[in-house]
C-alpha cells in the first residue's frame, strides 16, 4: 500500500460467524445496513478480540434473510463462505464482499473501480472449498452482489453429492421465482469455478438460478477486471461450471448482459461425466425457456473452450445449451 512514505499500522481482527453471530446479523438487518469489518472489534458479529489476527471473515452458519438493507463484509485478508448468505427481498438489499481491504475505503462503487483498495496481500474470496457437505450460495435476489478481491474461487464439493457452490441467488422452488440483481466482480487475480468430483450435482456457478431452477432470472453480470478466468466442470454427474444465469434443467426467461471488460486468458472445460458442461452464457444443458442477452468481451488474450469426455459434457460460448 502506498502511504506517501509513512507507515500505516493495521491491527485487524478475524471474525468467525457461527449460529449466534448469524442470528445477531439477521436481527440487525431488520432495520439497518450491517457491515462486518475486520478493522473494529465487534464480538456480537464474531470478532476474535485479538488485534494481531490476519483479518479473515469466515461464515460458518447460513444467513438467510429478507431485507432492503445492505450486508457488507470488509476483510483485511480472506472472506471464506462455508455457508450461504442469501437475501430474498423483492426490491433490493445488496450483498458486498471485499477481501484484501485497505482498511479505510467503505464506498463500494469506489472500491470496485479502484484496485488499490482491495486484493492487498492476496486477500481473496472463497465460496466453498471443495470439501463442503452442503450447498453454498452467496448473493442477493434483487439487490446487487458485489465482489472485490485478489482471487475469487467458487468450488463444488469433491466429497458430498449436491454440495454446489454459487455466487448469485439460488432458486429451489418449483413455482417460478424472479431475480433481477446485478453481479459485479473486480479482481486483481483470477476467477475460478470448479465443478466437484463427487458423484452427483456438485456444480459451480456465477449467476442466478441453479440446477432445476424455474423462473425469470435477470440482472447484468459484469467482470470489471480480472487476470485469468477458468471454469472447469467436475468429474461427477451434472458437475457443471457456468458463468451465467440458469443452470442445468432450468426453465423460464433468463437474460442480462454479461460483460468482461479486461481479462487475460479465458478457459472453459467440460468434465468427465454426464452433463458436466462448461458454459459462458445463460441457459444450460436441458434448459427450457426464453434465453437472451449479449455477451461482450472488451479485452482478452486467449479464449479456450474444450468439451469433456462424456455425453453432454460440452463447452460453450453463448446462450442456450444442449
């Protein structure tokens, strides 16, 4: 960090959010914006009280809520999601995640546009860690989902069936559910999404919806800056990796512009089992509905799309699916 020649002393606290702390956050979101920041000691939100910690935020308990207020995580180092954070409100309420935070800047629009305010010390965001035993989704239904970090890693489970990982709002209902929240990502490092190697349904996705989801999923997806983008399907059945709304066997109307402003290499690779596809675009294998939205890549080097070795384990640039 450039301090103009002076010394900036950072003494962050690490946070672990278990059931009690998740309950405190839920109670506060009824009437207020909530910010969990590693620069201050707030035991009710999970602070360790130890100012020599590395400054991580780890979410171990689900935070499922319906609020117009924003929930923000500001970590000096990593943000680890071992459980879901989902805002189902039908009008707004952002979810903001900053890793490698500079400890000062709090305006999210400023952070997303200024890479000196995030990604410091390789601070990264992890959604799943390939060993989770249940599905993990992080995002807002109608509010914005914003991530600024060094790396963003989205990893389905290698050990447990249906233990997906997703940045976006997950839809489970058979009845149609709509979403219209934008997803904005700024990284100084890499964006990776890996489908799991468990036997069934451990997929990885950046977008709204999910496997078997039904509804109108919209909201622009914008990657403002990134080094490499790598989406790799896993070796299990339905272990897809997708950048876009929808998902395998999803139905309804899926739309929104996907924009990648600045990237190095893009790689999408299918897996080794049935319908373990990799896709940049809305829709997904066996989907049914009205799929639209431009995909715009302003600057990138190599683009690589390679299908897998089993039936419908395709790799695709574009909307739709097998």
